C-alpha cells in the first residue's frame, strides 16, 4: 500500500469518526424530543481500482422498525375510540345522579310510590295529596330535563365530530406535504430523518382519530387507507368534507364525504366514498357511536319510560272522580275524528251528580250494543241521549268534552266492573283523556287502537322519513313513507313491507294499534327512528310517529305536565269512585272517599306494556335503563384502560428500538473517539514516513 493510500484511508477514518460523533451528538441533543428516531451514520467500504480504499461516509439513516410503528398506529385507534366512548358515557352517567341522590330518576319514582301510600295512611290529607301530585310533576320535569341534557350532550359530541374532522384534514395535508419532502430528499440521496420523524408523529395522531392502514412506498411516501377501505392519501391529497357549525342535537346527521383536494388543501370533487359509520374506528368512530347509537337509544328508552308511567297513572285517574265532581271534563286530542270507527267493547257509566254527591242522572253505554260499525259520533249521540237534559257531550277538533247542564252539578265516569269499556287495552275515559293526571299536547298518551282497515287519514304530500340503523349506529337504509299505496293503516304497513326496509325485517300492527318492526336474524339489534314527519292525521295535529308508537321519541314528554288545577288544589285529584249501584237521588260519591288511592298504589307495582320493550313494572324498567347506562360507562372505562395500556406497551417497544439511549450513545462516542485517535495516529505515522523518505532523498 502506498503512502498516499495510507493517508487517504486515515483521512476517511477521521471523516467517518467525525460524522459518527456528529450523529451521536445530535441523538443526545434530541433525547427528549417526542417522535425523534435515533440516527446512525451510513458507512460503506471504499474501493478504488479493485482495492479497499478507506471508508465512504453517507447521509445518516433513521433507525426505525415499520412493524413496531404500525403496531402503534393500530393501538392508537383503539385507545382513541375507547377514550371518546368513556368520556361521554361517563358524562351521561353523571347526568343520572348517584344512586343515593334524591333528584335522580329512581329516587323520583320511589318518591311517587311513597307519597301515594301516605295518602291512604293519612286519610287523604291535603298535604299528602299535594306531595304526591308534586312528586309526579317533579318526575316529569326531571325526565324532561334529562331528555334535554342528553340532547345537549349529543350536540357536544357533534361539535367534537366536526373538530375531529377538521384536525384530521390538517394532519392529512401535513402528511401529504411531508411525503413530498421525503421523496425529494430520498431522490437526492440525502437524509430523510427530519421529515420522516414529523410524518410519524402526524400518523400517530391521525391513527388515534381513526383506524388507518399505512403502507410505505418505494419512493419513501406512505399511503393511508381507512379501516373500511377508503383511500385517504396516496400521491393525491384527499380531505374530509363535513358541514360544520351545526353543533346541535338532530335525528340524523350527514355522512363525512371524502373529496380530492389540491396540494394547497382546496377541496374539489368527491371521490364517491363516504364515512358514515363507527367502522372508521378511532376517536371519530367512538364519537359517531355515541352520537348515533348510545345517546339516541337512551333518549328512546327515556321516552318509553315516560309513556309507561303516564299510561299507568292515567288509567287509575280516569277510573276515579273528585268530590265534588267537576262541572265538565275536557279530554285531549287522540287523533280520531267523529267519523272514525269507535272500536270500543264493554260498558262505561256516565253520571251527572250534585255538589253533595247525590246522583242526578246516569247513562250506562253498552258499546257492544252500538255494533262493530259504530263511529265516535254514534258514541257521542248515545251519551247525549242518556244524559239529556242534565248533561251533554261534544266532539270538536278531535277533543271530547262532557259537561253538566247546570253549574250546580258535575260529571263522573266509571268503568263497568264486569265488562269494562276497552279499546287498545284502555277505557273510554282514558282513551279520550277526560280525567288525565298527566297530559301532553303532542301525544295522546294512549295507544291508538287502529286496525288494518282504519283510514290513516294522511293527506297528499305528507310524508314520514323512516331510518333503520344497525347496532353500531350505521344507517342500513331509509325510506320516505308517503301513504300513496292506499288509504288504510294496513296499506301503510304494506307500503313499509314493500320498501327497502323490508330487507332487514317486517312491519305489523299489534293488538293495540302500534306499528311494530321485527328485525330479521341478519339485522338483529337494529333500531328504527323517524327523523322527520310532516303527516297530520285528518287535521288533528297528530302525526304518524305520534300515533304509531314506532319510536319512543314521539312519547309527548316534551310537552307533558300535571294540570295546573290539580297541582294548585288537592281536591282535583280523582281519589273517589262513582257508586254504580246508587239510584237517582241517592249518594253516588261520598265525602272523604279515597278508594281510588289503592289503584294508584297497585298501578305503580303492576307490569306495564312497554310495546317492543316488553312488559315490566315502571321501577324495574327505570332501574334497567339506568343500570344499562352505568354498565356501559363502566365497560367503556375498562376498555379504554386496556386499550391505553396496550398503546403504552406499543410505544415503549417502538421507542426502545428507535429512541435514544444516552448510555449507549456515550459508549458509542468513546468508540468513535478511539477510532478518531487511531486514524490520527496513522496519519502521524504516515507523515513521519514522508519526512523520513524526503530526508533520504535529500
């Protein structure tokens, strides 16, 4: 080996040592930099003329393992989803109050049961009655407040969905820009460590927002696909398009559209792909699940709870009367008009009584005797014929009113003890809401009792949008009901069974006139909602959703109340019962009669028909609802803790391979210093040899 070759080898050794020490120094300087992957110098053997000629120093390379990085991306998505679900389900649980809270739903229902029992033990004292009616009113207000709180929580989720989409767009553009920089530097043979580290951090954050599949390309770029297979990034930038600013509780929300975008982020044409379900995973998937499934389902069940409570208490209230009896009884709209089929069986007694409870006149109407073709108007005529001239009934704009002709008298109604009047499982007075303890302007608070041959009464152009979602909240299909297939409720059911909804189940009218959806095995757990409804049955103001009982969202809770006159005057609560055996001139209602209290006590402990949710007591249904919310919150927290632990493990594994270990770097620096000293010693020796050679020549 010539002296020049020795010097060149030594020089390359010095250069390699300096490059290594610079790399080690850079690693140590970035030991606390998040997302920094350590570098190592690129050294190759120099060859000249077929002979080894020192070392060639290249650009430092990034130490990373793509499999460990992909493990982080996968687990970040699970942690992101778990965090979103846990956060909002915990907030929902906090709205319900603690188990020992006196303002919670369970406590409110217990207070109703306790206070109605006190009425009997305190012989119907005004204070005990006021406590009972006040508790019923407070429970309605609590349910209504909780319904509003859930709606506000859903609005918060929607706002975060919008923010998450905006942040995902920022990250996609950043990764796209870094892709270009990495490809440029790699093409020039320069180090890509800086932009590659930034890209990894951006990918980690993006993977927490949605489950992604990251693939590295030969030019250094990465492509990104969503968990459901949509392309989010390749050589062309894409952005997520979602209308922001709504931040409100809605029945349905638009899908997130994936659109092409220019390099500066300007959104262009749609790719034809959308994100519309929780399958997207990550934080976004968790938010969509809470917004589209968990909260609407809870709200639906809350409406069902109110419906059951209202039906149970109104049943008892309508079987009783006050002392003295009211001069008139005015019902509430139930969607019927005078020409509609009456549909009642059994008997009910309508009586006019004096202020002291003396029977003035009465009429027992046998609805079976009126015949199967009898109409509501026929029933009104029968009542008028039986009570005249002491009382009369009228049916105006779907509201039934019965009044005594004299202000000195009142009206009382009672069910026949042997064959009580019945339509859809409720009595005549309850069906028309004549003596309700709970009233609502937006719902009849009783099943409609419609049969397949009854006219649906919806006009041309009136429609109801019906949406079917799978258990994850994804929209399976939707259909706009028009009623154009025929004029009856049976025709409506036939139209629904001929729609795209029928691919997932079937519709039918139950024996109480409610429209039921029975999902098939493949779509088990799917849910129905009616986000928009412009129908108006025969001008009564009640819609398809309010009359069909298809969803609990139309329960009437929003406008529900205990009438002000009952809250203000304890004597207005129907605690007495009409004595059916009394003859005209005899006492039919006695002072101090509180026999109807027993009915309230029994109703609160008896099973209630909750339709698609089966039969249960009000208390058990409420406990099941609240318990389910608590269980979901607990499970979500457990899942989040597990996912977070797995993510931490993946991060530790990645960082232990790619991260900077100061001890290792210092040890490497010692080696490089020794290498530098050795190369310098070779140069010194070669220099001495040159001097010796020159001296010999001289």
